[in-house]
């Protein structure tokens, strides 16, 4: 193990949760940045309507009347 001596300074009961927490926070921040700074991710996650489905020739549902 390359960093075996690290555990003489930091206890594994502290270091492992701290490391996993840092990975989770980093992953969350990357995903949040992608979601906020792109338009295609939101459309993908919402199941965006494709141009193929709109041009398939299927009639649109009539509008509801009051």
C-alpha cells in the first residue's frame, strides 16, 4: 500500500468517511453545474420531445373545451 503510513496520522474511522464525503460532494457539484449550465441535460432528464415524434404524422389530441 503506497499511503499506508497515512493511517498513523489519520484514523481510518475519520479518514474514510471524510474521503467518501468529499467524493460525494464533488460529484454532486459537478452534476449540479452540468444541470445549471446546459440546456440539453434538462431536456434529456425530462424526456424531451424529439422532432421525430412530432413529425410522425400522428394527429394531435384536440384541445379540451370549457
